[in-house]
């Protein structure tokens, strides 16, 4: 397993990380622990969870796994998160998390899911940064990190705080055009960079023909190809995969192992392939992100992609709620001025798609 430096922390993390939000049988903590052990034996040392995963059952499953990893002498780092913003709230949270995880300290503790700058400013004004600094001084957390879905230049405001040592960030072969500027901002500051949703929220394995341009050879497994695309970015510390079953762990381990034996994919060729393949899907370039009504058009079009590819509106609503923190009603504010369509490099029917999204508002 290839290890990479996590920013300036001095820690080396595996290029493949274990995400804890997709366990098929989270109540079976022994099975979850076996999955974590199998991953660690294959070289994975970065394990990510959160208190809301399965309503804290995810952290309890990780606790069982960490105890087994410690018993076997397998090295690991724990990453988890908090939605809390006040010092009192954060302390209440972490005092529950540490016993669940069976740890004395958390390696990478994240301000969780910053989706808008307004949300970030509100949380910061409640004293969040000072609280995180004190937790680090007390040895309860080792590194201060942030989880964000901000795109374009917006993430710069977070990074200018000069407190974060790493970023957990959505980036994949599906959505990289919308994320490249933010990705560069992270890399330029030399921060640890862990990417989530490496398989496009399941869109890549569910649409292997559409994403065939990722393959370095015709017979290559599409999951392996998608992970190799990410591994080839040397600025990415870890690609975080959420595992449901032990077979999925083994599949990802094979991809990590084969990456070291094969030439890295030519990134620019792959990126050109995406633009060619997505003729009717939004590639997330962001040129439409200047709506006079402040409608987050790129985010709504990203969610529309999920509707189109999965064939059901529930996929769109799930994407809006869990990834972007937006209601479908955002699309209903469109005045049909046409500015977004004029800016669209793909000439997509954005107004009609906004109408369809708005029709799902409850």
C-alpha cells in the first residue's frame, strides 16, 4: 500500500481509506471489525466515521474495530467529525465519541460538512475555532480538519483561517470540473487532502459504459479505473471509500495494489474523455454560477445528473439533501432570465431542468 504525507503533520496515510457510513450490517460489530482488520492487513491505516452514521452505531462499530486493530498491533488513524459549533456542544460531543471509539484522542477531527459560507460564518461566530484549538492543546484531538462541499473560490475563505491541517472534500472522475479550483487551493497550501465520494456516489459503478473512458485497458474493472484516476493525483493523500461488505474491501484493496504495478493514467486524457462522454450531463464547470437570484445552479444541475442517470427523482432529492443541504424549492426561484443558459458551455436546457427540480418541491 502506498503511503502519502498528510499535509505538514508528519503523518503518512494510506492512499486508500476506509469510510464507515455504508456498513450493510452495522449492528454486527464483529463483522464490521473483521472488515476493518482485513483493510488494515492490506495496508489501510486511515479510518473515517461520524456520530450521525447509523445514529452513532457507526462509531460503535469502529470502536470494536479499533480495539481489534490495537490487539493485533495494526497501525491506524481515526478521523471523525462534529456538527456542533459552541465549545459546550463540541465538548459534549467528543466526550461521548471517545468512549464509543475506545480512544484517548482523535487523530483527525473535522468541522463537519460546511456547505455554504453563511453556515461557516455562523458556526465560527459561536466560537468553533477557539474550541478546536483548546481541544488540541488538551490532547483530545491531534489535528484540526474540515469537511466541505464548497466549490470554486468559496473554499478559500475557510483555508485563509490558517488553522486547518487537512480537508475532507468531494472529488471524483464524475465531478472534478466543478472542484478543480478548490482542489488546487487545498494543494497550494500543502494541506492533507482526503477525497470522499470517489465513485461519484455510486454513479460510476452503476454506469460503467458511460465512464468507460476511465479504463486504461478495455478489460479493466471500472471501480479500479476510478480509484486509479484519484490515486494518480499526487496531491491527494487518501481516497476514502465507504464499504458495505468485506468483498468491497477486497475489491478496493486489489485496486490499490494494482496501482503500484501499472502506469498512472494520463489525467488530462481522462479529463478530456469526461467532457466528451457527458454531452447531455452537467460537467460542473461553474460558468453558470452567477445567477442574479443567487440560485446555486451548479449544485442543482449536479443533483439533476443523479436523477437522469439513476432514473428516479428520489436520487435527486437525496443528493440535494445529503450532499448539498438544499431543498428542491431553491429551483423555484428561477425567473427564467436565461443568463445561466447563455453562460453554459454545453448549451444545456438549464431552465427546463430547474423547472423539473422545482416540481419536486414539497
